[in-house]
C-alpha cells in the first residue's frame, strides 16, 4: 500500500507544474507576441514614411512631412511653421486614423 502512494506522489510533481506552464503560454500568446508584432509594424511604418504624408506625434501635434532623414522628420504644422521631430515620436495608430479619414474625405469630394 505504501508503494502505491509513493508512485502516485512521484507523478504529481509534473502535474503540479502544468498550471505554471499554462500561465506562461497564456502570457506569451496574449501579451508578449502581440507586443512584438506591434513593434515590428511600427518599425516598418517609420522606415517607410515619406514626404507628403500626414502624421500625428505622440504629443498630439498634427502635420505634413516636408523632409525625411535617418532618425528625424521635418513636419509642417501650420503655413510655414516647421518642427524637427524624432521618428520615434510619431504615433502609428493616430497617423493611420488621420490618413484613413483624409482618404475617405477625398473620395467623397471626388463623387
């Protein structure tokens, strides 16, 4: 009878780690992996940014890109008022929303 209890106790060591392994998998698939995907998308967007695009900075400044360099962009915010900002301060989500709404307005005006 003692041998049966010892064998059952030895197998429970592995099963006690299953919830921990499950939690690690959940964290990876729901937190780490989407964040990595978002970082790759942001990096790609900032590398492909070009002159003439409308952007929004993290601070909420709206403007049109006048000049692009390796790490900075020159943004025209109001009739000749230009700001030199870091590419990393451009908000991907806000810039995409701004460009999507301006494209919709252009399509409506053409009709």
